[in-house]
């Protein structure tokens, strides 16, 4: 166990202004656990906040710790939490809902209007040495998982939620547009759900090569699609990927919008009507972490080719700007205690 005399954290003050600061070590409230953070993945939203200081209506107008894809070890517990949990490796689900609103009571806690979500202004994130979180959102990781793998339960959860929204079942033919970390995890989840043929498209030769290494058919985004698909998981956020992918869908095909790109796209209405296509968005996830961790533990989903870089806490800014420097980067992980 590390010395809890300081809590160095990566704090964003505004666009391009990241500072490493010592914050108070949290004291777990009743029902909370204190986690020594071992790994935090860098997400596209973290990069967007660093580059622009905002995402839509969420604006960094006061200092905010960044990061939300995290895992670590429970080192202390608050009241009403079993002390047996001390020493557990846990994956931190970053959004804690109020559990009393209409959406929560309907089981859609990802749509809770009062959710407290790591690194969404004004809530602090988890690129920090110590974080306190509700005990029920610190999910025990299977014994065979590393802290890096446990941290990846967050992006894998996005893939699980997308697969559930698409109702992927055995034998489905799935097209994944976008071979970034989310797309590559989503493709692996689709395979675990029983999809028969999975094709991944992207503009990056490197990312397509990774997709092939993972066992998928990989096609350049500019090449025509010769096959027909039952499901489109649009993970790139590119309007052209959505329109091209929809044209390749079979009758009664299902579309799930996963990637975030432009705010407005054009939809081929006659295509949607004529084939009775279903289009759905996803917003985060709900009740996915146990399955995501099981998929990682069973190696049905692997992080080996997707986690490409590691950084110390002092190097967090390098992690946030990695994609600018290295076109062959996929997922960077920050280790707050290194």
C-alpha cells in the first residue's frame, strides 16, 4: 500500500491548461470505498476537454481532475461497507446515479438526470492517486485480471451496451465502422454475443491491421462493401460511415450510433422505411460492468493489441496529446502511482 500523505492529480483548468497538483486524500463517506488508483485509460472525451475545454453544454469553468476509465485497489471503507472489501481489485464504474428518479427506477440509470459522472464538469475524475466512490460502483475484478484490463471494463461496457441495443444474436452479420478502441472492443463483444461475420472499416491502415490481428475482416472505409449486414455499429462519428453502412444493411437491419462526431447527419428516409431499419443511439451504459469484466477475464475480449502506451501521472499531458504525435496509437493508460 502506498503512502497516503499526498494525492497528486491531473487537473484541467481549461483548454490546453493541465497541471499536476496535490489534492486532499478523500475520506470515504458512509457507503463508499477509498480506492488506490492503479490505471486510468485516456478516452476521446478526455482529449476533447483538454483540446477545447468543453463538450457541448459541459464546460470546464473550474479546475477538474480528468479521467474516467479506471481501476485500482480498495484500501479503506466508510461506514456500512464490509471491511472484507479492503484489498480487492476493482473496476470503477464512473457514473453514480441518484437511484430514485424515474429513469433509475425504470432500470435506465445511465439516463439519470442527476448522475455524478467522473470528469464531467464540475465532477472530478480519476487520474488521481486516491478516489472515493460508492461501494456498488466499485466492481470486483476477477482474480486473473490485471489492473490495466480492469480499467478497460469501461470502454468494453460501451461495446456491451451497443450490442444489447442492437440485439445482437447468434449468426448475425455485423459491420463496425471505426477501428478505434471503442470499435475494436465493440467488435469483440459482438463476436462474444454470437455474431457470425464481423467486418470492421476505418481510414487507418494501422488500425485495420489491428482489426485483422483480432480476427476480423478489415476493409478500408473508401472501399465498397460487398456483403450485406444485419447490424451496423457506427463507432467513427463520420457521417459518410453512417450513410455507407446503412446502405449495406439487410431488411430489418439495426443501427446503433456509438461514435460522437458531427451534431447533425442526413438520413436516407426511403431506405429506412423500405427496409424497416431501426436506428438507436446509446448514452454510456447500465448494468454492464459484471459482463464486461467476465468477457475480459475469459479472453473473449482482449486488451493486448489495443492498449499501446503507458504514462506516469506526471506525463498525463503527453498521454492526452499522444494521437497528435503517433498515428499508430490506440489506447493510452496513465498509472497515477508511477
